[in-house]
C-alpha cells in the first residue's frame, strides 16, 4: 500500500503520468464514490457508470485541479455533476419536469426555506446514528429515496461520507448556508420517516 498522501501521489502522477500511480490514487476513492452515488441514484448499474465516467473525467482533467480545494471534494464534485446528468436523462424519459439537485424543494413537502437555519449548523445526530449497522443499510437507503434530491445529496455527503459544509459547498456549488439548511431539513424529514422505528422499539433493540 502506498502511504503517501493524495497530493504527493497527484504531483508525481502529473510529472510522469505513470498509470499505476493514477490507479493507486483512485483506489482510495472508488468505494466511497460508488457508495455515495448509489445512495443518491438508488441504482447500482447507474452508480457503476457514474463512477467509471468520473474516473475518466478525473484523468482527463487532472491538470486543471486547483489545490485551493481538497482533491476529494474535486472528485466528488465531478461525480455529483455526473449524477445530475443521469437524473436529467431519467426525467426526460419519464416526461416529467426536471427538478435539479440544487433547486429548492417544495416548502409544502417538508423542504427547506432559506431563513433562520440557513446560517446555523445543525448539531443533532444524523440518521445514520439512529440504527445499528445490521439494520442501517436497508432502512436508510429506503428512507433516503423518499427525500428531495437536494436534501438526499447533502445528507449522504455529510452524515454518511463525512464531508464538511465547506467541502459539500465545493462539491455541489451551493453556498454553505444552503448546505446547512438542506441538511437541517433533510435530517428533520428523515427523523419523521424513521419515527415508526422509534415507536416500535427497533432502535432500542438495535442499541442493546
């Protein structure tokens, strides 16, 4: 295993274009990329295609990477944009008006509105903290699919993948305040969706 950090590997690859270095660099992100994209799109085949497309675009555009942002955030921004493309195509095929991931969701549908929470971090636990690992995957995936795309994307990036508000802002191209707002309302909606697990005692059993 190569123990050099991302920037060291990146600098060396830019100098000599050794394919082995590029593979080593991408190997650090492939599983996270797939898991993130799969949770956003809900389709393994589409997720595989997005990851492959992301790897190609990273290779083609690696000289354009600006070190003012993190390499991980740059890669995930490329993947996020590929997810947008997939969603657009699916929506066109269904002949449904496209709602982009960065569009505000319907206020009547439990979504966010920029206001008091827009500039305040949400310190409460995320949905992934509510169930044990044996239940988490299926339950979280099912409930995430019920969220507006914009909220689901932020929840996956923050609560599951661990990106900071600033990194998510870089990935999605949205203001930090918007990221915080969507995380707040996404968590709120997830708690509502997971309420049956509280009342049925599923959470208490999971924590034993």
